[in-house]
C-alpha cells in the first residue's frame, strides 16, 4: 500500500541525498512536511485568508506568515543555516499562491544545506531561546511546531466546510483502496 496524496510540492526525486545516510530521514521529513503544509494551504481561497474561528485566534493569513517567519528564525538563528533577512521572507502579495510559492522557495535551499551536514553538526549544542540544545533536537522541535499549525489550519478548513487533504494517511475526505486507518481494535491489533 502506498500513500495517495493529491499534491506533492517536493517530489522524491528533488530531495537531496544526505552526506551521512543515517540523517536522510531528517531531509526526507522536512521535504514531506513542507509538501503537507502546502497541500493544506492550497485548500484555502484568497477570500478565506482573513478567516479566524474566534476573536482570539489567528487568521489563516496570520498563520501562513507565522509559518514563513518562524521557519526562518528556527533555521537561521537557532540552526545556523544561511537565510534571507527576515524583512525579505514574506511574499509581496497576500494570497495563497504567493505564500505557497514562497514557502517552497525557502525550503529547497534548506534541504540542500541539511543534506550536506555531518553528524558533528547535527549533534552540536547551540543556543535555542534561553537554553542550549542539539541541532537535531531543535530540528524536530521545528517539525512539531509546523505540524501544530498545519493541524490548526485543518480545523479551520473543516469549520469552513472545506475538504481536508490527506497528510498522514486517509482523511474523511480522501481515501484510496488499501488505506487502513487505525480506527478499530482489529486494526490496532495487527503486527
């Protein structure tokens, strides 16, 4: 069984090979997570960018911008990747296409940089806010942060009555032959 995604912004062929194969999963994961974010963002229309389910919640556009800016901070300030100045991170236009294109433009050079790093680089402790952590720990914290905001936006899609794309397997809106979601005791019992 293979996952069936309606869109993949970064194909497997575009993902660089890691200098040390043990770290390939990091490069693959960042490429995959970027594609998943873009698949969720693409479900919104430009007219829905101002949507927020509550006065204390961020709008769709605010979350897009936060994703772009916070990735720049994590990769630039904490991990030490070459990143553009923060003032150049956001797209010139506030629309879905410009935001998804900008996320992809920023992600591809990161993949190349991450793939070229050694074990020493990944395991080196560096500043992270007011503490020190290994770069690999900071990287996984970034992935979790991204998943949090992507999930936030899938809730927004559902509240808007829109389709929720598949990200980690079938969704209520997207499935395929052979999909086997774990929703029963029988499914959870498989070894």
